[in-house]
């Protein structure tokens, strides 16, 4: 079982980072409806077979999000 609610997680991170799904779509080179559809459909983002394998082994899957450190500008 995937413990995370990816749709809620992404929406919270968008608010925290002052991003919209439209802005994300533009930056990664795709459409806003496609980003929205991916976020709503967790099976597309996290491989369903991987989840089933881990469940078979007795594990649930929980994603953690780690903020990357910003790169410093070259001098």
C-alpha cells in the first residue's frame, strides 16, 4: 500500500513553493491537464507493480520529500 496521498502532497508543496500546476507544466515542458492527470492517478507516478511486490514482501511504501539545496552561482 502506498501510504502517501500524492495528490495532497503535491498540492501542499505547490502552496509552499508558490507554484501552480500550470507553472510546473511549463517548466517541465508539458501541459497543465497532463500534470493534473498524473497527480490524480497515483498508479502512473508510482509503479503499481513495485507497490505490489513490496506488499507481497510485507511492506507498505511511504515516500519522503527532501528539499534540495540550491546551487550557488559560479564565480
